[in-house]
C-alpha cells in the first residue's frame, strides 16, 4: 500500500513532455503553453505514468498505452474489456487476501482482550485505502478529459485579461491544462474517441470518457475500481468489529 501511494504521488506530478519542435511562438510562454495542444508530445504523460506502474505495481496489457485516437479501444469487445490486465488483477487479489487474513484474525482473538488492536489495524487500513483512492481518483480525472476547441479563445483571453469581450468567451470553461491531458491530437484526428464513446459526460469546454483514461493508463482505472470494491468490504468488516466490541461510553463507531 505504501509503495502504491508513492507511485501515485509521483504519477500525479507527471506532465506531458514539451514538444521542442513545435512551430508556435506562444509555446515559449510558460503560461500560454497550457492552453495550446501542439506544445506537447502526444501521450507522453500516459507513457510516464504507465512506466511508474510497471516498475513497482503491475503491467497494462500488451500494446498499452494507446495514445492515438485511431488505435484506441472505445468499449468492451464482446464481453471482454481488453484494457484490463491479469497483472493488475493479481495485485488487487493479493491485497484482498491480506484483508481476509486480517479478518480471520478477528475470529481468533479473545473478545475484548485484543479488540482494540484489531480495531486499530482496521482503522489504519481504512485511512490508507481512502488516501490511495483519493490519489487514484485525482489521477483518473486528469486522464479522462479532452478539452474543447477553444485554444485561440483561451490564448486571447490570457493575453488580454482586461478585455471582457475575450474573457467572457471562455468564462465557465474548464482549463485545458494540456500538460496533463492524455491525448493532444487535433480535434479532426480524435473523431473516434469523440463520437463513439460508451461513457459520455459533457462538461464545460471539454469531454470526458473513462475509456480515454483506460487507453492512457489502464492500471489507474483498474486499480481504482478494484480498491473501491475492497473499501466496501473493509467497511463491512469494520462494522462487524464494532458490533463485537465491548460498549463503553467513549466508544466511537466509525461510519463507512
């Protein structure tokens, strides 16, 4: 768990690689380049994140990450999700086994005598898994977004912050933040992931898809789903511990 948290903290700090061969003079401006897709190497952040997972946690399926729209998987093939890997599945199952072993210890301690020790372990597990899910969620949310077609408007607004005719055009839109996006292809080259998504959610000035994130860094999405499921199990087990606990005035039940 500590190792995964460390990987996630590093992954959340990763950015796309600056594309030095770009021909846009505005890319030289550290602020403006966040609003211009051509300033960044397409999919470079996805590759960095995936490498971090490969080194210490689990591997994506062969051929991932997929960073070109035309190559991406945009839904299950039959009943199979091709973005899921056996490597990451085993990692989640290993964690699940650890939880079960701790749960088993609950039934082998004398009620009251060691209850506080068992409850403390469960409390630490809940805290740790909540932190990891928080980090996974932050990372996931950053790689499921393709910003909209508003680059010129954003650049104009940033260059003329006092010109309301320009700033109102992007008012309410999510920041493009191209340095952390999974796909920086031109909109004309991203038709597949824009029009054939199984999961669509329109947000201000952008489009979101879990499948985009799966193509970018599939371990992130797979572990997020797996750990959320195990968090439910931990909460159920913790309630069992609480129900078995000797009731004391100072006893506090931690809700799910």
